[in-house]
C-alpha cells in the first residue's frame, strides 16, 4: 500500500521519508529541465548532506519527457549508475515527470521502488497516485505503459512555489473533478473555499490535495488495474480532453483539456436528462466556470477530435466510452454517445467543424 504524506514542511524531511522505502542510502532522482537548476539541485544536495548517493537525471519539459527515446535514456542512466533493484527512483516534478520516471521504475529490472514528489497541483491531486505510468506515441496519449504503484507520495504545498498561474489553474480542474464525480460535500466545500485555493493558501491547498488523494486511493483500491469499470469514473472529462491534447500537439495543458472535456460531458449529460436537480446543475456550472477557459487551436477541427476518440484506451467495440453525470457525485459510464451528439456539443463549445 502506498504511503501518502501531505502537508507543509515535508520537502525538508524527504531523505528520512524515502529511507523507509530503501535498502540503502542510494536513490536516483528524476526531474525536468525547468526544475533541475532549482528545486532539483536543492533536493539532491539535501540527500547528499544526509549521506545518500543520489545521481540526478534530467528529462525535457512537458510531454517531450514521455517518449520511448527518453525512456531509453533513463534506462541507460540507471545502468551506468548501477541502480539496483531495491534502490528507489524519486520522481520530482509534474505529471509528465511522474509518468516518465514511473515507467522507468516499472520497467527497470522488472520494477524498482518509486517515490512520487509532485511539484504541480495537478500531479499532487491526481497523477502522483494510482500507479499508472507510461509514454505517448504519435497517435495516442499514454498508450504504452505499465501499472506500478508508488511506495511513497510526498505532497508539500511548498513544492508549488514558482508554479506558473496557468499551470496552477490547470491543476484545479482535477481537484474539481473529484468533487463532481465522487463527493458532493467536497464539491460544495470547494465552491466555498475557492478564494483560499485561488490564493494558494497552504492550508487550503493541503486540504484539497489530501481529500482528492483520499478519494482516488479509495477507487484505486477497489479497481487497481482499471478492469471493473470503477476506476474509469475518474476519467470524467478525459475522453475528449485527451483527444484535444493530442490534436493540439499538447499545446493545451492537461488540466485545461480536462476542463474542456468536463464541460462537454456536462452538456452530454444534460442531453440525456442528467443533472436535473437545479441545485446540482448550479453548483456544477459554478465550479466549471471557475476553471480556465480553453482556446482551442485554430487547426483543431471537431471531426478530428471525434476520430481521435476511437483511439482512447476506454473505447469498446469501436465506440468511445464517456463518463457522464446523472447528478452531483452520481457518475455513469456509457458507450452509446453518437458521433452526431459529440459534434453537436463541440459546436456548442466553439470548435470548428
């Protein structure tokens, strides 16, 4: 079972926390080029002061980290530095670093311990937990990967210092998702505490991250390998979101794409009679309105997005699977959404035909 630590001050205790999951004072730190000269160097120095050998591997920023070429680079580095089977890989960064480093940890020597130290709100509240690791191929996001649960997750609000506002706002989409799909009380509390979250107050951020991870951990425990359909509920907003990401060449942030996908899913839900309670509909609309709007790139067309849905990992029998809302925290999975319905909703969202 993954050990989850959330709260201020945890970065300063990272070597001691990782030591519980290592056979010796030896770990490989994986970060990206944005963090390498700042937080990456600081964390590496902290490990060295604590008597650890902790070589630092640097990935490119963003989705460029999630390629088979970068996986090969990481494997070569682990071989060169003699990374042994009980030595942890420590992923320090956002979701792309977590995915890429996690894939490396899952595949090196058939699996070595993984520690996730997320530095974006999106990664802290969602992608750091659950064991999904992977890389992209040109036609589909996360199409190649493995399930590999982290031994430890360390989420410190201080790690978000310096995170660009666009990235922070993007992360709020995943937080909202958990309220809309799994916990109506959490959704209502998010609405009340939004000014604190928007201001990045550490106590509010830690509260939201902790609750999101609690909700995700419960779902993962019930459907770790995404086979029963329960875990698919966490893909609310992701079906069209992933399509938009790949169609835009990943110019659209993941959280922005998820916010777009959630808006589309709400329109589809209402078209099927969902969200019929006025209070539910008002809260959902209010929370989605707080998330950043997405400017769909001019070159992205509705037909292309509809085609990309068929490459989604959840597709069944050539039909995309959507997670929709019957009501607040009352999700449903369906594969009977037609192409015409998708195109109609995309038109409502301003996507060109």
